C-alpha cells in the first residue's frame, strides 16, 4: 500500500515538473502535425534568409522584388501559424508574434514601394521578434 502511494506521488511529481519546465508544450500545436522546429527550419529561417540576401544590394528586377514580397508575406503568415492550434503558451510568445506581424507588414509595404534601403533596415524589426521569443522559448538541443 505504502509503495503504491509512493509511486502515485512520484507520478504526480513527474507530471508537475513536465508542466512547469519548458520544453514539451510549444514544440508542436495541439492537433496539426507541424512541429515548431519544422516551422522554424523549413519556413521562418529560409524566408528571413531570402530577405537578408535579397536586400544586400538593390533588387535587379520585378522578379527579385516579387520574391522579396513573398518572403515578407510568408514570414507574416508564420507568425499567425505560431499563434494557431494552441501553440502559444504565454504573453512573451504572443508579444513576439505581434512584433513579427507588425515588422513583416512594415517590411512588405517598403518592398511594395521598392524601397530597398528602408526594407533592409526594417529586417531588424523582424529579427527582434525572433530574439523576443527565443530568449524565453528556444529549447537547447540535446
Ligand atoms: C513565437 C516564438 C518564436 C518566434 C517569433 C520565432 N521562433 Fe524560432 N523557435 C521557436 C521555438 C519554440 C523553437 C524551438 C523549437 C524546438 O526545438 O522544439 C525555435 C527554434 C528555431 C530554430 C531552430 C530550428 C531547428 O532546426 O530545430 C531556428 C533556426 C529558428 N527558430 C529561427 C527563427 C527565426 C529566424 C525567427 C524570426 C524570423 C524565429 N525563429 C522566430 C519559437 C519562435
């Protein structure tokens, strides 16, 4: 009997710890299969790269501008995906997604105006969103 109580107490302790310690929730939404890691590696990071690379010099033609607009819009969408499907755990996450939303919209508007210099500067707003969330929520690789 005593042993059973011990096991129950241990199970409860493990459950409590797993709820408090970050690293389990937010790795994935509640119902859809995409993990946060896949979202970052497959969408967020590559599209940020498209902006950073594509704005090093003034884009050469409409095709290049189009690619930049797509990247900014996809980054914007990724912020909404991060808020969806029960993925958002707290205010920090929510704020980071709001920063990402505003900064990517701003960048997109500058791209639509073909303001290369302005758009390049506005990337800092986007990376501020990455930092805001990662400071609290990026889990260390095992
Ligand atoms: C709202 C929170 C949030 C925002 C905003 C965010 N990230 Fe992340 N990011 C995460 C979380 C959570 C992980 C860890 C995922 C895991 O390992 O389960 C992560 C992991 C990553 C990784 C590692 C992916 C891998 O290979 O496992 C990269 C790269 C990354 N983020 C890039 C970015 C960039 C670039 C931005 C900004 C444009 C950004 N992130 C914005 C939450 C965020």
